[in-house]
C-alpha cells in the first residue's frame, strides 16, 4: 500500500473539511435512539463520550459486554 505524503494528507484533509460526505442515516448499521433514554442516562452518556472521545453507542456496547461477562 502506497503511503501518502504530508502534502497529500493536508490536501485530503482540507477537501473533506470543506466537503463533508453526505451520510444517509437510514443505512446506518446501528441505530440507538438516545432521545428515548432518560435525562440522567443521556447526560451520563454524552459526558462519558466527550471525555473518552467515543460515541455513546460504543459506551453502551461496553456496558452491555460487562453485564454479560458478569452474568456468565
């Protein structure tokens, strides 16, 4: 695989910064409606997501895996 130069990387970054890709939400693999969570849960997930630089779905998945591991 060819590596890109710094100039190419900066050009690509600039292009996608100015032209973000259009995402079709109906084609998303996982849909977790955070709006249905209670206020405390949504606030916790959003704070945890910001501090860990992850999305709420990852945090929920990790919590579920922990619960499954405990149950086994």
